[in-house]
């Protein structure tokens, strides 16, 4: 089966890519959409420029296209890009976002290809702990939910981080997998990477009024593992 993976460089899409490769699917393309707006209903924003490094690290061609970031229009723009690919399926990393899942499934149905969403409905804590157990090096690069502060930016996902997230979930009902715009992540190393991403220069951007922010990665490079 020839597959295109919707790819942001974060934990969900990289786990999905890993899942496809482990099962022997022929991953032809990683597809990244870059919103021209500062936000998007469909797509990951922070440090999306680093998917070039991620694609090089795994050795799969990257298709990177701009989208308007306008609600619903960006879905049509995604459909237009995917319609040009000779594939049998589109894989996405959705776990709990009905908004994104429904629209990706609809696009796949219209294009006559299968939608693969291997982690849809998975237990969030299990997903995170499995990610750590699989030796994924994940960094939190954006937060926007009650309980988070700027100390979370750049933090590595490990058992202690997951335990702290569980406490925030119990108190504030945050999404453990950071869906719904509550946070974003970046995978800097994992089993399918031939090289790892090293963050060379970054800056924490924090909005005290909104209690949200992101890690602006200004420079990164691939290094030997």
C-alpha cells in the first residue's frame, strides 16, 4: 500500500509514520502544510519549518505546501495537494480531535483512498508511555492551557513529565496528548531517524496575559546518533 503521511514533526504524526513503516507500508511522501496565518484549525504551527530536517532524518521525500489557514478553505487546499499524489492511503496522527478526523476522512473518501488513523481513540496515558518506551525523544514546544507555564517549553517527555501532566489533567482537565490547541511537540530523535535533530539556538516566547507560549527554534541541525 502506497501511503502519504500528514506530517508535522510532532509526536502524533511521527508515531504514525513509525507505525506505517513498522507494518511494511510503502510511505511515498511526508506531507506538511504551512499555514499563512498564525493559527490553524487543521494544522500544527510552531516550528513547522523543522519538518525538512525530520524528513531528511528519516529519508522520505517531503511535500511542503502553504495553506491559507482559513477555516474549511484549508481543507480544500489539503484535498488539492493530496489529489495529485499516486497513493492508496493517507495516514494521520489524530487521537481525539473529531474536527480534524472528520475532515481528513471526508477528503479521503472524496479522493477514493483509505484513511489510516492508527491511534484514534487510544488511551492518552498509554500513548505517552508507549512513546517514551519506544525511545522517542519528544520535546514540548508550545503550551496554551490552564496549569502550564513557560517552564514546560523545551521539556523532554519522560515518566516524570507524564506524571506531572496527569496531575494537570486531574486538576484542569487538560488534554494529555495536547490536542485542541493545548500544546505542540517536536520529535528530535526516534527509532526510524538515521540522524537526530540537535537544537542549536532557541528562544522561549511567552505571553503572560494569555498564559501561553512556544519555543521558537531559530537554528537546528542533524547530527550523528
